[in-house]
C-alpha cells in the first residue's frame, strides 16, 4: 500500500510563511499528476495546487500568487511553499496523486499536516 507522508505544518502568524513536504515513492511522484489539498474544520476537502509529471503547475484562485508547488524527484518529495498566509488558510493539508483535473485522487490519504494561521 502506497504511503504518503505530509509534514511541515505548524502555527504561524498572518503574513507568515511555511513549507510543506510530501514524501512519496519515487515512481508515484515522477509518473503522476500530484496535488495538494486542504480541509478546514467543518468543510469539505478542496484542491489547492497541483503539478503534472511534466512540471506544469496550477493553483486554486484562493492561493494563486501566494503558494508555489514544486517536486524534487531525487528526494522523492513534493513541496508546497506558502507565503502571505491568511487565517482562511487554516486547515489540514494533504497530498495525493490525482486525475488531470484534480477532481479525483488516486491513493489513500495520509495523515495530513495541520496549518494554523493565527495571531
């Protein structure tokens, strides 16, 4: 069973930055479209950012210009750089392989990493 491991979350003040990491088997990262998703308390899980196997990136409107996704195949790790964080970004963040439109995910979810933006 493929295991995805997210890390890097924490408590940060509004306007701050964090870098999230997603460790996954290399074959998964290299060959699949990968996405970051988040789930705020009382809300459904939503797509945040994605990167194709060819390196094309895309972002939800709510994070465009503030977040950046990247992938290091040598380290079997995907990253989400989050800048100018807002309280509305507070959520548990997850990574997963996904379909090209990011509407369906392909693997079991990991444990996620909690991001809390608060003063």
